C-alpha cells in the first residue's frame, strides 16, 4: 500500500490543527481553506509524517495481534 493510501494518524491531524490555529485570518471560503491546509501540509517534515505512518501501522498490527482486545501494552 502506498503511503498516501494510508489513513492519516491523529498526530498528523494534531500537528496540522496546531499550525492552523496560528493563523490570525479566518477562512471564509473553500478555496482559502484549501490554500491554507495545503500550505500547512507542505510545511510538515516528510520524515515526521513517515514516522507517524509507521507508528500508526504498528498500532494497527498490535490491535490485530490482540484480536481486537485492549492492546495498549503492546504498543
């Protein structure tokens, strides 16, 4: 599976939200939202995103290995 086909990890969403909250101008239309979100996305370090993807995949594997049971201790 290609990395862009993976669901986005909550750490990535959190990082994007943190950066968005720094904007003092609020968006009023979809084009502005798209521009700001793409700017934020493009400013994230790729290696940081790769680490988030690996971490997410490891959590999914732990969940599957635990047969859906609580798996926090496996992560």
